[in-house]
C-alpha cells in the first residue's frame, strides 16, 4: 500500500546510517547539542549509538528538561551537514529511501538558516541545494518529492537593523518566491514556538512576495496545546492562517477538535491537515488514542499523516506508523487509502504530477478512486 508523507522535517528524517556516513566523511567524532555542549557516550559515526541516543531522547519527554533535550538533539544531524553537496545528496537519499519503503510522494521541510550554521553559504544557495536534491530524485529515479522552505516564527520578524537570523520570514519568503515554479513548486512553512506569541497575522506583510508568486504555504498551527481547551494553540490561530495568509495546509491542527466552525472552514476551503499523532503524543500534547484524526476523516476533512521528526520520535516510515497507531485509532485499510489520497490531493505539486499520483493510487486499488 502506497503512502504520502507531507510533514517530515529534513534533518530529523535523516537515517542514522546517513548521519554516520556524513560524520565519517567530515571526521566528526563528538556529538554536540545546539548549544555546543558535548553529549557523552554517543558515537556519531555509529548508527547503533545514534539510535540509542534518540531512544533516550524519546523516553525522556516526561522529564522537566524533556523538551530542551529534544531541541538540543537537533545538533547532531545539523552538525554533519557541512557542504551544499551534503544537503543535495541527503535530500536525494532521503526521498529515494522513502520511495523504497512505499512513499509515493514525500515532502521534506527545513530552515535554510539552520543549515547555514555549519554550511556557511548564503541562504539562497542553501535553498537551491535543497530544492536541487528533490529535482534530482525526480529526474534520476522518478521519485516524487517537494522541498518546503521553513522559518522559525520566534525569529521571523524583527526591525530592519536586526541580524538576518532574526528576520527570517521575509528572507525565506523571498527565496521561496524566486525558486518557485508553477511546474515545480517550492513550499513555504511557518514553524517554531510559541504559537500564541507569534500568530499567523504577524507574518502577513513579510510573506506577501511569496503569496504573489503563488508559493503554497503550510503553517504549524493548533499543535502546541492540550485538551480540553487547547489554550496555548486555539483553533482561532488555524482560522487566522487560512483567512489572512491563505494557508493551503495546516501542520498538526489538533485543536480543530474544539471548533466545528473551524473544521467547517477547513473542509469548505479544501485545506489539508498534516496530522502527526506519534509526535503529538510523544510531546505530551494529545495521546494517540485521543487524536482527532478519525473525527477529521468522518467529517470529510483532507487529513493526511506525516512522520514529523522520525529520528527523535520513530517510527521512521509511514508504513511503520500504520502498524503502530492504526489499531489505537481504528484506522482500517480504507482509511489509509483515504489518507494517501488526501495527501496526493493536497501535495505541493504541479497539476500533472498530482494527476499522476492519484492515478497511481487508483491503479493500486481502483476502489479508492470511485
């Protein structure tokens, strides 16, 4: 059964084998956090050691420092991406690996500013390398993928004189506008935290060039809250992202379960919802069994499932995710076919690619297109 993965963070989707290979290439022998502190007892050139490290990260989310340890752990995959060639190769490899595990189409996302810490190249050249990896996967292997350029909401908007890293929104939006083509879209994503302090409307002016160029937008929204109420990420933020920014998809969107009105808007506009039940549960927001995904499907929302940060959370593929969460959510084969079709229908691809993806799903199971 084919899957479609629309929500996968690039550096957090690197296989331990890829990380170890790059660490060996660059002579990296120590693991450091984003803050530069050495992590004892982890060998970045040993896939097994890397896996143990991240199992410990996942197991420690309940600790007071669990979230800090999670964000710090991005230091390892970021540290092994040292050149533009590394970026292109790693995107290519990840998309090809995904296709081998049954992903008909995969969308990777990441912030050029994050990779700039080690690559040292201009943001635009970094973005070009990331997009080139997706282009190469399609050209050389017929593997479908899209790269979505992201920026951190907490570093999105600052006065003109502030460092570029504090003004990411306008810079990344401008790069996306220049790289985007109607026949080969480049997406844009607002990520980061906290949601309430940096609402979607705050980025309307900065994102204007991307909107004018037709760049498709997804927004992490309605994620960082807990039931009941989802006070830290209310559904109003999702409505704001759609109505004021023109978001075509919403990342996570779990707080939608609180608002029939917001769900109606999502359904009427055909906005995709990138559900990530595993990461939502690991981070303590919504338990898998209480995830609103079945509600979204029952109400006809264009929900799909993403792997999010598989290096930190696991499972690594959507096929593994199906085995892990399907029973808890009551998702049968028909539901998984619907999730895949929703993913293809809301993917950031040209219309001819979308038709090909949907045709491939129909060929696998003709009933899915009836």
